[in-house]
C-alpha cells in the first residue's frame, strides 16, 4: 500500500505542469523559511548581531557561487542517458562527492579571507567573525543545495519539496528557540547549519548515495574543467554586482548598523530570487534537453517560456513589495528598520531585472558560450564599479540604486549577446 502511494505521487509529480508546481512549492518553502527566520532574528537580535548575520549569509553566497560555477552548473547542464538504474545512481553519487570536496575547498578559502581581513585594515576586524561563520555553514548548505539539484535530475521534484519542508521546519523551529533562549549571530547561524544538514539527508536517502569513487569524481571534474574554468572566471566580474557582495561592502564601508538595514531590505526582495530559482531548477535541465532534441531553436523556445514565467511571477510579487514597502517592513520587523523603505523599492527593481536576466544566462550556459557570458558580465561589472563610485556619498540608498543600474545594463548586454547567437544560428540554417 505504501509503495503504491509513493508510485502514485511520483507519477503525479512527472505530469506536465505538476513538475513546476512541486518546484515552486520547493523554492517557496525555501524562501518563506529564510523570510521567517530573518524576520524572527531581525526582531530578536541586537542590530550589530543582525548585521553580522546578514554578512555571514552574504559571505556564504559569495563563496558558494564558485562552487556552483565549477561543479553544480556543469552537472545540471550535462544531458546523459543511462543503461540502467545502477549506472544512474553511481553517476549522481560521483557528482555528489565532487560537490562535497568542492564545498570544503571554498569554505577553507572563505575562512582564510576572513582571517587576513585585520591585516588589510583594522576597521575590517569586525568582519572576521561573520566571515568565519559563513565558512562554517558552507558545507551543509552547499550539500542541501546540491541535493535539491540531484533530486530534480532524478525527476523527483516532490522529494525536493519534501527536502525544503524539512529545511523549513528545522530552521524556523530553531529560530524561535534561539530568539527565546540565546539571540546571537552564531546561534542563529546554527539554525541554518542544522536545517541544511537535515535537508541534505533527504537527498542522500532518495538518491541512494554510494561510497566515494574519488578517481571517477576527479575524472568528471577534469572532463568539464574547460567549461568550469570559464564559468568560474565569469563569476569574478559577477561578484562585483552581486547583492551578496554588496552587503559585505556595505558592512565594510558603513559598519554593522548599515549592514543590518541592507539585510532587512534584502529580506523582503529575496523571495523573488527563490521563485526564479524554482523555475530555474526545472528549466535548466529542460533547456539542455531542448537543445539536444531541437537545436538552438528548441533552446530558444524553452528559454522564452522560462522568461515569461519569471516575468509574471516575480513581477507581481516585487510590484506588491514596491507598493507596500513601508507597511511590510513594519509588519515583518515589528517597527525596526523603517528607514529601509526606499532601499526596498530600489532593490525590488534591481531584483526584478536580475530575475529577467537569468533566462538569457541559461541560453548562453546551455550553449556553453562561457566566453560570451564572461564578456557580458565583465561589461556589467565595469558599469557597476562606476555606479558604486558615484553612489558612495549617498550611503545605502546609493548602493541599492547602483545595483539597479548595473542590472539594467546587464539585461541590455545579455539581450544583445542572445540576439547575436540566434541570428548566427539562423544564418547557418539558411546556408
């Protein structure tokens, strides 16, 4: 009977349209968990501790970007057909162990950067603690994130939603407990550590993780290294205009109080990224299949569908955030950080443009046009640096506006690159 129920659930998850439903449920739980936890800690933690929490999470996202570029994206965009279930299990397990090794490397790198900050400037000494905390949570959080991608590759979006439900339950329950007993940044981050560790177990059980075959995992890394290298290089300019980097920049330039205000603003706009990530989890592998089966035209159709979905869902959410920024801050943070309303509106514009950029980046990544992607990001980084320098005298609001300007430039560069590649494909088809 139990087996029959599991089989019916799996069949339901694979029906057209239902896959996206579970993906949205998955990422919705992730987004609501983060929003709830930050709301609880925003009320309970002293301002400098809440600022440190925002810096630590930002440091994690900064570090894990390199892990995602070097390992997760090559894994997601490789389309394979397996002779049997055992071969499929072994393949995903080999990638899992490669992901674990990669997350350890980036965690150690992040810890090393945090330790040397006082030698750069004594004013950066306060960033050592959140930097080290970000390194500590990197392994379990990267494991849970890779586990979700693994489940999507297996065609099990309902299990990805279960993984996120476990993460939600542990994180929010832990946040309530910490807020009542020991409201500090390290205790708060322990909730993310515990929630991610529990969530990762779901993927390991469903995917039937095997013991490591390090030589095979290393061969996968070597096989994809040219592509991974360019993706990592692409990340370097991206870090210039990533909000995870900007929150650390705000903290370094203006102190923990400013970092806390910026974190509060990001908390309200981040769910849009969760919505986009849900669509991306399904549509990136789908785009790879579309290219394999229908060429560039099939890929373009897949990306166009993805773009419309993101446009509608994130547009509605962020439009409401812009309209109700003041009341939302009062509701979520119980009267704290009311000065962040303008920053919320500017970040809403920036996040909307960021979400619209993702389909074009998917187009380039699936085509493995890493050099073209690098050029668009390099140009965007140059625009961002100019915008940040101009915006510096205007504090946090200026930083938020600079991010919006950079994302507007990025959408133009990506549109031109995508249009050029599609034109080239049409010309080749006609010749």
